C-alpha cells in the first residue's frame, strides 16, 4: 500500500474495533466493516462505499470455437 495522507492515518487510528484493512483501490485503503461491507478510506479521511466493478470469469467456463 502506498503512503497514507495525514487524514487517512488519523482516521485509521480512531476507527472503532472491528474494521479490517483488506486491500487497496486506486491508492486508497479498502476496509471491511464489522457487518462485512466494504468501504474505501478517501484521502480526506472520510469513508465511502466501495463499489467493486471488476468481475472475474474463470477461463475454464469460456467456450472455445
């Protein structure tokens, strides 16, 4: 993960128990909330709903001509 902004660092330090960093998207940490939903920690320290836009399809299910 890249460097955090000062606002992101403060927010991470003050999050309630149960939040877990699970990855990164476009330089922003992705957090899993205690209820299982994903949120993105924006550079200004605010949490935003994380929208997962990429869908992976197994190469095994692709038909070949």
